[in-house]
């Protein structure tokens, strides 16, 4: 660490003196403003909280100021505690430019650039030409030459082109973006970012570190940055600022729009007053458990879940003291977390003891926030509890993340000794560790996912321009870490999956692998398999986001069956495989558990929305066991979820609609615990028909007795339960992780389109299904298939095509979808009295046979009433029932009769008078 | 070289021996000093006599009875592994050994050589919950330090980190310097830590803002700092001694050959044990006692596919009648069964349910303020949990109650317990055999795999006998009791082989049964198989024979018949 010469003014001084133009408009000061003010060049006026930007107005401007003798004011970045001061490289060049400015437009420029008399020592700075060979500065203890580093970084910013990244990625075997035009690859990426930063007033440049490696000359910067971030980052900041000015200057000279004349000068002055920050990212994330002492003061990248965040803490950066006697002012900068209060007035003529008092509104503060980051469930080793680390975030990064967010942070790992007793000099050789964060990225699309609806739009944007930098698209950014880690493995996996998808029996193989320990039930497994793949969601992009109309591609499956047919086991398997599976039991979950609830965060005392199972499984599969035992309130929520795919919440003043684009896999038991084959399915399960009809596939899983089957089942189970090292059958099956990867891959990459041929087949199948309802003997139609079934068929065909990794839905997909549908309808919608398929059973709960019966009864009742038996007094209830019974060939249940009478009454054809046993049914006259 | 002198020195002044080891010219390498330490001390206390010499930290001798920096051993359950690891200075600037709570004087300039920083793992350990007294005695050895009168007054700190906060226990912050061995420790593991006992502030246990970064001037006040943190007993671990899964080890099959000594044959011991349990705790119901025996030797055999211990429901177990004679008795009566189990099992806990307990207690460990609070169900692997429903009356179950019931049901069904963390849940494997005791024909709150009706006289006197106090229990002779324990502990660790012939037989049996009776499902087969396996274990058989299978099946059939008859009889009443 080179001890800096007394050559830099405090930026505070500059701040004070900016208002002081009239006093100190000395042209001689011109070159120093940029060249010599290193990282400190930023004025506090740009800082967000507690900055004394307006303070100078209230203070006398002519206080004599003494910069602290011991130190230079350092970089104002909260995250960097560098002891290194940097002499910018481009001094001479810019001095020239500044000179030119002086000549040309002295007024406007000078006003901002001039330095006060009191900061006179700073004037010496430009006289030290930094490019002289004897000025070599190296990071202490290393051979890293800071000037060289700065030069390299400068050339990187100026000359980095996308094509380097593309070539680099290709070398590493990373999937890379295809450039639209060769020109795109030639564009100087960072120069365009610099322009954008100027135009938007942004001061942060996010730097993808992979780009450093991709640009051959800057390759070693990557490791330098990782190893010595405290020194290298300020140097980069300085280069950034220099280049900002340079580019602005070029643009001004080129007469670019918005950079002409006065406007351009103002822009440049504005740039000058800002603190520019490089925010590096794009390192491979490591597990926070792997942080160890050797990482101290190095740049590291970790992932985690924010579990709590403190409110913004104003962190005093520079204390401003004033002598009560002579009004002499002193600024003291924070040094290793402490500020030394001057004991006596530094002015020799005064030198009074104990007169220095702190002037709060002239002190300089920075925002700071402490965040606790917890390991995410996927990173925690089996059987371990998650670890947490503290993060200190500063300035723009404050309040970017909220509890519950998943973050990928890049920061400097710190260890600070802990003094067990602050009054003792002994330390128990203990160190506290935390991360000074330089870059934050909000995770997305993960299992727990970021719930965008709980955020205000725009308020949570991670600051900075050039987030991606590498020309990678958004999707790639999400995968940045995967890309880094074992890309080759991923490639390999992809290859393998593609190979798998070409196997002719892939459908059977996947279905078999779904729940290997469960015997048979092939069609059920196939249906669930297709559910896992899902159909394509239509018009999600074109429909205008979450609010737009959207046709669900999610397939819902209901399993109904006898107890002990491993329904729960299937659900458990799916929960493990599904990309975002959530498992819940209808009995145990309240409405709250399934939807979302509002709680008060214990720390911030703010209301927060916590997601329930359905919202959590957005984009995945929600497995609900004991579906029939769910409370009505919860079930009503499902109506919305299953068709609208949203959950609406109105609680504690929060009214919102959350997305729950989830497929539902539910299992239900029949009412009498055993399925009654003589009853319809709606009678067998205690679920409203409206809800049942929302399931695309409904499977009856019944326990059949069959000797051969039983023998194999027994063999299977005995092997499973009695052997010492149980195996899941020696069959040829895919391991769980591969199956999961296969599904995830297909879901994310495949969006099959329906071909002409397939659509014809769909129409044909639909017509067949509907025709099945025609009954030549009766003019009343049974409802066999509704448009719901057509939609289901489309979804199933799409899922099947996805499963084959095919970009098109072809004939065979539709055929299989039709077969599955027919199988499911066969078991579930068959009217037990007639043996015919009747979807009306599922849609309304009333089958055709029943409807016909009612119609007949109705006619008979009317005939009876109109006939002689009726008269004016009408017919007694019990008599009517008896009469009908005698006429009819089938038994008439009193409930049916009551239903018919009620309908007639509603139509105003009959009237019921009297109570209970004395009820009379009367024909309404004239009706 | 590791003579008795060395042992004595380690016992007297462990810190000095640590320094000696560090400065030992032979041990030039300090690369992995903690590993060296662990090996060194394991060697010294290798023999069980030497090991017993180390004073034991337990309820009888809590941390307050030891002088600072004593060498102790602490048999404990790992409760919380979530505290972040700490960094310590492994070598002082003068080349002295750091870590293990050794104090170093701060340098004038405060410069720290960061290359000497090492990591140590911090966790919280508590005395083993659910451990029965006889097991503790066997492991601690008979050496009981002179019990001073003050010990009963020991108030453990952080009692929220013990699953049963009202019971006497000890909680200690443990620092492990050999990070490799620390990584292996998981929540609810039981190990014995040997180390140096000190008192330290629990920095890692609770969270404070990185206060050292906050600028401090005379005016800016420092808010919450480290100074407000309370001091907790801390054990700086020298080495860790692991235990077998059953905590104690007993041979399986029992070494006594049937013909050598008729008296100690497993079948004989088993039958005596059943008689004793039936007589003392179950009103003479031998069937119920036998089921109780099977349930208490059940364990998790495999998680994938799940071969889990069946949960047992003992139905028709009368609630304690409020007899006027016991006016000053505690409000919740524990059945004598609880005490009987504690006499024969190493790890057993009784959970007397009541609405109050369900609604207020936390069953599931939950991380609050980054401190993992223990839950009632955070029990070591291999615990037999006796749940009594006798104390549950009419009333409202609030959300906490529902979650608690759900958690216990989850343990029974899947043997996992989901710890609650902010914004996430983590499932931890458990191995808890659950026995639910309920008054009705089935449990009011839980679904169990097996239910057994208690057929015992229901007159008030008989009921009182089911709840008789500890003093009235007739203990068998010490030798018999030891035989009982050997049988159970051995069976818990045993293995049963199934021959080709038997499995063939079972398959045929199932197919035949299904043809006779449609209601027989694969669940029945699974249940029978797990019962048969336990039956064989309880007999200390190494192989599941057709004979045992038939006996187990008949045994199960008797239970089903009893169940059916009691439900119908109670329905008609």
C-alpha cells in the first residue's frame, strides 16, 4: 500500500467549494478536478440518505478547513475499505482537454471545476504525472501493478466486443447466443453502456467477470479482481469515471444529440460530481459452508435466501467537527470502523482543548443495511440445518432485497476480531465474518420463486447498467451459475436426454420409472406422466402478462379409489419428481395453507404476504392427498385455481391476485371407504360435480382380485419388505434425478405446435366422443364429451409431443391422448345403470338415465293430478308416491320424488300445502 | 508413552497438555492440528477405564460445579447445527497455540495475520432427552461425584433449546475445531464430547448487526453490541466419541444358547418380560404386552422403500379416574406403562397429550430470531414415544394444535419431522416408534398402523392399578431386569434373514387368502410382513421361518378379532 501523497483534496472540501465558485474561480485549478481526485471524486451530494447536499447553504462558506492530516479521504463506497489511492492514468490527456475547455467555455466549466483555496494541497496532484515509470504502484505484497491494471481495464472497457464472449463461451462449451448480425459482435459493448449510463444518470456498471476472461488482454484481471478486490475495484472505479468523462467529451465534440454546447457541459459537470461504481458479478457461486479463512478479503459469490434485513442504518463516513471557539472545521474520516474525535483544535493559533464539536448535518453518511442470508434448501447437505451469513449492503443496494428473496450476491469476505469484553485487551482469538456486498442479483424462477406480486413495480430493480454485459439473453443470466459449474456435465446430460428421447419405447420407460415400487396401474402412470409434462400455455406472452386471457396448459388429474391402492405413494413420487412439487394433505391444510396468508413480519412490523402451497407450486404440480376431506372453503379456492389459475386474496387490507398456474394431482377416497360399483362416481365421492369436471383425467383405481396379478404383487412386496437390502425392482428404469431432469428439460425447451393432420384427428376424435352420446332410441342426448374434454385432449396431445421432444403435435400424439381420455372416461363416466358413457354425470352429477327417470315421473305425476284422483283437493303425498310405485317397474326413491315435485313446484305447475305427513299436492289451475 | 501419568496430567490441566502437544518438536506439522489433537486424546483415553476417569458433565454435576477449563465429557444430543462457524486465530504472533478458548493478548497495532485464521464449528448440544436413568448410569459409570446439595438448583440456560424444557437438563455451546468430524454431526445425533469446559458469550447463537463496522464516535451511541450477550457454558471439544445406534450394545442373537441355560433362553426371557409388563402395567393383558414389546423393538430399516416402524394404538385404555385419595397428585396421570418402559428401554419418552399441551407446546423445532428452538418431537433416533390421550378433553384445537397433531402424524407415517425455518422447511429423518394410548376404540387424533384393544378389568380399582405410582411397581430381580434389557436392546439392533422358501410360502399364502377373501389387500400383506419380522426379532431368531410367520400371523389375527369384537360391543352399548 503506497502511502498517498498529500495531493488529493477531500471531496467534502470540493462540495463546500462548489458553491464557492465566485471566491475561487481560479483557472489554475482546472486540471485537478478529475485527474487528481481519485475515487474520492464523488461528492456526497449524490448520496442518497443523510447527505449534506443542501447543507452548504446554511453554513458559512468561509470556514477554514483542515483536511485530516493522517489520511486522504478514500473512496466513498461503503463496500470497499481500500487503503490504496490511485493516480489516474489518463491525466495528461484529460488535462489537455480540460485546458481546452477552460479556453473555450470558462464560465460554465470553471464554476464546477474550481477548487477552493483551502484545499490547496490538492493542486499538487496534476503535477505528478502518473505515467512516469518511477510511479509504479503495486498492491502491497504482490507484484500486481495498479497502473497496469488500470490500463488493462481501460482497454477492456474500450475494446471489449461481444464476439470475444461468444468465442470464449464456445471454447468452454457453453451454450451461447447466436449473434443476429456480424456487426453485433463487433459493437463495443461497454462504450455503449457508458453512454447509456450517462443518459440515464446511472452510476453503477455491472461487470460480468466472465467478460474479463473472455477478452484476451484482460484475462489476468479476473484473478486480480478476485484476489485483491479492495484495491482493484477502486482502480476500476477510477477508470470508469475517467472513461465516462472521455466518452462524454468525445460525444460532445462529435456533437451528439443532447451533448451540444451548454447541455453537454452540464452533463460533463454532472458526471464529474458523481461516484461511479463497478459492480462485478458472474463468479461461480459457492456454498456458504465453503467460505473459509483463506477467502478473507477476497471476492466471493454465494447464493441464499434473505431471512431478515435491518432498516437502513445511516453509517457515518466522514465526521465534521467545528471548533466552538474559532469556528475552524475539521473532517475526520472513518478508519477501521472508528472515528477519532480530535482532542484539540488543529489550528495552531487556537489549539483550544475540547472545543471540537460534531456538526451532524455536515457529516457524511452512507446507507447501510445488514441482511441475514440463509442457505437455500437445495444447498443444505442432508440432515443439516441451514447456515446463515451476514451481509452488509451499502448505498444503492440497500432495500433492493426483501426477506424471502433468493439472492446471488458477490462480495468481499471479511473477518473482524471479536473482543469478548470491550474494555479488555485480550481477545479470545475469535473472528466474526460477514460479506461486504458489491453486487446483488435477485434470483428468479426458482422453486420458492420471487413473488413479483408482492412488490411494487420498478421499486426493486437492482441498480446499475449493463447487467448482463456478455450479450447473453435473460434466460442465460438465470442460468449463469449453472453455466459456470460443470457446463460440460450439463451438456452431457442434455445429450443423454436427447438420446433417450429417441428411444422408441421412451413413453413406456418413463411411465415405468414414475413410481417403480407401485405395481401395474400403467394408464394412471401414463396420465400422470403427461401431467408432469403439461400442455403448452397459450397466449401467455401475447395476452399481456398475468392479467391477460390465458388458456391453461396444465393438466389436472384426480385419482379415486379404494384405500390401499398406493394413491398416496404415487402422489409422493410426483412430489419428488415435479419441478416445483408441493405436497399437501386435504385434511391437514386449511384454506390458508393452500392459498396465501397475511402475517406481520416480526422485524419490520410490516404486513407481508406468505404464499401457500398453491402459489408456491406456481408452474409446478400441487399434489393434494385426501382431496375429499378438504373443507368447503378450501375447495372453493380450487375452483378459481383450476380454471382461472389465480388465487385471489382479500385479507388485512391486502387485496391481490396471485398466480397459481399449477397442475393439480389429487387423490380421493370413496365415501363408504370402499367404492360402490353400483353407484355413479359423483355418488361415490363427496365432491361437487363442478369441481370434478375440472379434472382432465379422472381415474378410478379399484382393487381387483386376480390370481396372477396377486402373485406378482406378493412377490414384489415380499422382495421389498423382507429382504435386507431392498431394491426397487431390477427392471430397466430411469433413476429419479434423470427422470426429473428429462421432464424439466422438456418443459422448458419444448413448445410443440399442433400440425394440420393432428388437428384434423382432434376434431375427428372429439366428434366420435360426442357422437357416443347419440341415442337413436331417445330424443334426449346424453352429454358424452364437452368442449372441456376437447381442451383436455389438446393438452394431453401437446404433453405427449413434449414427452417425445418433438416440436410438433402429430397424429400419434392425438391418438394416445384420445386413448387415455377414453380409458379415463370409460372408468369414470360410465353410468352404472345403463353401462353407457355419460359425461353429464361428471358435469352435473345427474346422469341421463336419472334424467329420463325424472322426466317419466314428472309426466306420471301430472297425469295423476289431472286425472280423477286429483280433484280440487289434490293428492296426499304418500298416496301419490304409492300410486307411482305401483305404476312403475323400478323402485322409486322418495328423494327422487321429492326432487321432481320441487321442480314442478318451481315451474308453477303444482302446489304443495300442509306439513309433513299431511302434505297435499295440488295442480295449479290454468297452468 | 501414554502412561497413567499422561492421563492424569490431561485430567488436571488439559490446556497445558494442549500447549505441550502444540510445541512438541516431533509434531512439526500444524497443518491439521485439530485432527492431531483428536487423535492424540482418543489415544490417551482409549481404554474404558481411562475414559471413565474423565468427569462427566450431567444433571448431577452441572457446569457450575466444575472449575473453569476443566476436562469433561458430555454425552449429548446435537440440538442445533445452524450457528455459523467461527474463525479463530490458530497461532498467536508469538507462535503460541490458539483456539480451544485460549486467550491471546491483542497486539498493539491490532494487525492480524489472516493466514493463521482457522474455522471452528459451533453447535448447541443438550443432555440426551428421553434417556432412561439406567442407561445413563451404565454409560456414565457408577462414579458419582459427591452430590452437593446445590445441584438441584441448577437452572439451565437457553432451556428453549431442550425438547422438554421443564425437565432437568443441561445445554452447552459446543465448539469443534476438527471441522471434518463436525460436518458429520446432524441434529438429534447422540455423541460424547470430550473437551475443555469454559464460559463464553454465545456470539454465534444470536444475531447482531455487524456492529464493529458501525462508526462510533462519542456522540453516536452504539446500540446493541456484543456486550449485552449472556454467557453460556461452552465446551471446546478435543475429540468426539460416537455411540452405536442403540446407544448401548448388546449381542444379537443372545449369546446364551437355549440348551446351555434354559433360564436365559430368549424365548423364556421374552415370555417372562411379557408377563411382567402385563402384570405391572397392563392389567394382566399379555396380548397387549406382547404388542408393546414388538412396538418397542421396531425401528427404521430403510427409507427407500420406506420400511418404517409401525405405529401402535393401544385402545380401550381407561382414563385415570379422579380418585379423591390423590388430591395433591399432579393433574396429568402417567400410566404405569411409562415407568415400565423406562425400566427396560434405553430411550423412551412419554408425551401426555392435553388440549393445553397441543395448543401451546411446540412439537416441531422452529428457528426464531435465528435460534433453533427445540420441539417436543426433536428426539434422538431410536426413541420409543408413548403418547397418552387420556388428558384430552372437549375443547378447541387452535392452529398450533392442528400443526402439532399433523407433525406427530407425519412422524408416524413417514418418520420425518419438518423443522421450521424462515421462509422454508427442512425435513429431518426421525426414528421414533410411536405408541398411542387412547380411551376409545380408536385414537381420537392419530391414524396408526396397528391398533390393539386392552382387555383388562375396568373397575375403578383396576384402573387405579394402571396408574399406580412408581413405588408400587414390583421390579424383578436385578439379574432378570438385565436379561429383559439385553433382550430388547439386542433385538433393536438385530437382523433377520428371510429364506427363499419362506418368501415363496408367504407369496402363496397371500394369493390363497385373497381368493378366499376379497377384502385382503396388499396393505395386509405389508403389515403382516413387518409384524413377522419384529416377531422374529423379539425371539432373537436369525431367520424368519415358516413357523414364526404362522405364529405372527395367528398373533395378528387374534388382534384383529379382538378389535372387531370390541368395536361391535362398544357400538351396541
